[in-house]
C-alpha cells in the first residue's frame, strides 16, 4: 500500500472547511472511499501543489491560487522562502490554508516525501502545478556540460519525477469518484514552442516538457487526469529576469544575445518590442491560463501560449 494512502481522508469533516477524501478500512487490504469533492470544473476548494513556489512565477501562482479559494502546498528547495510564502497565505486566508514543504524536484525520494506530507496535511491533491525551473544562457561554446545537465535535471527530469509522485494520488481519487477529474499543469515557456538563440539548454528542456505533457496526457486520461502546459512569455519584472547576478537580463547582456545592447535596459526594451501587446507576461496572465486548464472539461495534452501574441500556434 502506498505510504500516502492512509492519509487520504474525509472531504467533509475538517474544521477549516477543507474538502477531503475519506478512507475507511475494509476487509484486509480493501479500502472503501467515501467522497465529496469541490464542484466539478471549479478552482475554488481545490488542493494545489506548486513547485518552485518560493519565488517568481511560483510564488505569485501560489498566492493567487489561494486568493481564488485553493488550499496551497508551497514546495521549494528553498524551504525558508516557501515558509515565508505559506505564512503570508495563512495570515491572509486563515491558519491551515497553506503548507510549506521542502523538495528537490529531480530527486525521487525527496518528491515522494513531499507528496506524503501534503496528503497527510490536506487529505489529497487536486492540482499539481509543475513550475520549478532554472535557466543557464550562453552559446554552445560557453555552456558547459555541467550547466546543460543542471538545466535538464531540474526542468525536464524534475517534471517527470513530480508527475510520477503525484499521479497515483490523483488516480486514486478519480477511482473513488469517477465523475471527478484532476489536473497536472506544467509551467512551460514560449521557448518550448520555438527555438531560443543562445539559450538552447533551457529551450531544449522546455521542448522536452511539451513532449512529456502530450505523452502524459495520452496515458493518464484513462485515470481521470488532464495534463496541459502553459507557455508564458517573458516575465520581465520577475527575479528570473531581474536578479542582479544571475538574472536573464544580466545573462543575456553578457552572452551578447541581443545585438547592440550595452545595458540591461537595452535588453529589456528589446524583449518588450517583440510583444504585439507591448508588455511582458505577468503572473496573473499565467494564473488565468492555469485556471482555464482546470475549469475546462475537454482539453488535454495542450501547450497554451501566454505571450501577448509573440508566439502564435498554427
């Protein structure tokens, strides 16, 4: 029996109003599951696990999902940062609305332990947002095999390890209540839809992520799990871009990714000019796309651009 299975419990009898799945022991190894779920197709009342939740898009996604009525597990290798985010959510929405968990997304044992902690605390998982990711930009001659392996480990392997850990929980819940579906959403990138100059390690990992999304979708649909990806444009105001040491504005300037740029402001203006809607992507744009993935009932295996028109599907 899976170590987390005894923790799947009543989706009614919780002082926080948290909907839960109840497991009642049957004969021997048989379990009877009595369920009452959030309304079909609604974000409100769902339990969301967000990786990379201590900063950037992940932090904003966790906070905004809580604002929409989700219970949120904030997962990150930076446990102190995750605790800060969870503390803020609990202060705004009440004790017990958020939990911080430490996770190395590419480590199977670490992710399994995180999932067990989340299920023990919340009683289940309804939505897994695979957001954790890193970037190492540079030319073929500049990026080392170690850089390449690190990006691939976090962005590509980490997505697989997360799905491997979370999918059995979602499948068990669907088996208990076949009329209810559950969701996995990968936060991918526009770089997963088209190549990225002097950013091949990241783009390659994101192209691979879309391949995983489509393949997971075909397999997990039989278990009541929708799997989709959202592909944001550039979050020019986030720490991934603005960090003064490792931010992409600094990395791209140093790598000569933007011809003629001599300052980080030049780099920023270059990327803003590429967007028909005239601005960078914002976390609220991504959360709307995630909400769509959850609330719609007839899409799986999709990679949805959130790019202000910069990337268009055909």
